[in-house]
């Protein structure tokens, strides 16, 4: 897979041995701020890594010790047209659209578009130094990259209003109690915690993983009857695959399955 190299404060690294990709928000001197250009480039990176057969799991992380990202390039919003700003949610949804599991590894500041990006990921692991929030209201704005919708669906409307309308940050422990993060670790344990989760996910069929992610991502968007129909159709499709048969036969034979993603 050929990845672009002319990236705006972004980096991507493939670990062939662990079959993972790490996308890094890489501007530590500015708390890994995410420019308007970087938003588009992130979307493209997640599209490409989703097609990379050498990768099973994707990490999203911030460079340095201070921040996942403290947010977007604030002055840049005045250079964008109102119409452009109405579509910010589309590129930030790159992790959600990616066919592979995406794990956000959060340390330090995770604010604004940083929290919105992490909400579009499938899992969030945070250090005990993490601070999470959507503070846009404090500068006359509101979350515009999916924050109002994803946060309210994940933690409930009341908690989302409390965070967004007050511009309130929460610490890692409160985020864990909300179900916003799945695990809290020491800063020096963050990378290894990510690899542990990746190894767990890699035990499963990549085809089943991709399919269940697609179905789960629609859980709040359709009525129950339509969701059940979608789930059933996806399950029926998996029945036609090698991995489904391999999983069943391995269970019956008392051995570990060997999945191929087919």
C-alpha cells in the first residue's frame, strides 16, 4: 500500500510484525493541533489503511507527552467558508468508516476535534493524565465535527449537555464511569495496553470484525426492526464465508481457528 508522504503534521507507521498501523497527530509544539488540511488527509489515511491487507488493527495517537490533541487550528476556521464548515463531520468520521478496528490511545489533552476523532474510533484507552472535553462554547462556537451526536449517543443526552453546554473537561476516571473510555493506564503503559487490545481483536475473524463494526455503527440510526433485519442479513452473509465454517469446525474439533478473512 502506498501512503501519501506530504502530510500536514501527520505520520503513519506500519508494524508488519504486529500487523498494526499507527496514525500519529504529529505537532507536539502546538499540542498536536489538527489543521483543516489534516482533517482531509486523516480521512484518506483511514480509507487507505482499511484497504491494506497487511494491517488488522489501527491506532490513533498524539505525539509527545502533553496531548492526544488539544483541538483544531482555531484561526483556520475563519479562512474556511461556512459551507466548508458544515461538512467537518465527514472527514472526522474516517475512523468510523474504516473497515478495521480503530483504537484511540489518549494521553493529556483530548479536546475539541481530538475528542471528536476519538469518538469516531471503536475503542478509547486513556492514561490517568487525560483530560477530555468539547470546550467550543467558550469561544463562541459549538462542536461541529460530530461531537454533539456521538457524545450524546455514547454517554447520554444529560451528560453530553453537561459537558458541551458548560464547556466542561472531565478527567480519565470520570470518562471511565461514563463509558467514554474502556481502560485507564499509566502513561508509560499506554502503548502496551493498545497492543494487548489489538492482540485480543486479532484472534477473531477479520471478516466478522468488519461486518459487526458496520452493523454496530448503525445501531442508533435505524428503528429496531430495521436494525434486526440488517443484523440478520449480515449474519446470513457470514454463513457463506470460509471464516464462519472454520470457526464452527474449530469449535466442534476443540482447536484454535485459523481465519483467512474470506
